[in-house]
C-alpha cells in the first residue's frame, strides 16, 4: 500500500521508497522519509496530503506519495 491509500489521522511505518529517481529519493531522505520511520497523514488536499515525519509537517504531492510504501 502506498501513502495515497493511507487513512487520514493514522500512523504508519514506511516500508520502502519505491522509485528509481535518485533526486526524489534524496529529497525524501532529506525530509526524514526512509524505511523504518513512522509517518502520519495529517490531512488530505486536492493534490496530495500533509504528513508528519519526525515532529515536522510537509505537504507531499500525489506523485511523491505514490512512491512511499507503507
């Protein structure tokens, strides 16, 4: 299941980042988004969602969210 399918307000553990794009992988890693990290979907937006990672909130678009396997 990827982050686009996650329920709002639920906590998940990131299983892996499913992308061949090294820039996207590096960007997500810089946010603290990597395997084993907890992630929470705070709210849904039209073009993506707001997530909480390591006490910080980020807006993630649907393309990035589809690469995050939970």
